[in-house]
């Protein structure tokens, strides 16, 4: 997955606070964005059908930002109904 630019203020405290807020809102609103809910997921391996390394979105903790403050969302997510 291509990594985006680092946010200007990506101190560990700000990243942790943003991720905590995101976890609460994702649970409250039932946000679907992880690989397990995407039609491109391949259960085997660490790449999806589009060839992205998806370990972070498939297995990682629920979060909006990585440790450097970059968004971890995938623009090719497609909901698997
Ligand atoms: S397209 Fe994106 S969201 Fe879907 S399985 Fe691949 S990495 Fe995950």
C-alpha cells in the first residue's frame, strides 16, 4: 500500500489520541474499512487480490493513523456484502 505524507503534528500523544477517537467512532457507527470486509481479501498470504501488502489493515490494531501519523486507509476498499 502506498504511504501518504506524514501529518505535521505526529507526536506519539497526538497519534494515540486520534486513534482512540477513531476506535470509538468506528465502533459506534459500524465503520467498514478493514480488509476482512473487502471483496479483494485473500485469506492466504499477506497480499490481497490487488497485490497490496495488507498486513496492517487485515491484522493490525484498529486505527486511523500509523505511528508516523499517516492514514492507513486503502483507497481500493470495496465492501463485500
Ligand atoms: S483492496 Fe485494500 S482494503 Fe481491500 S483487501 Fe486489498 S488492501 Fe485490503
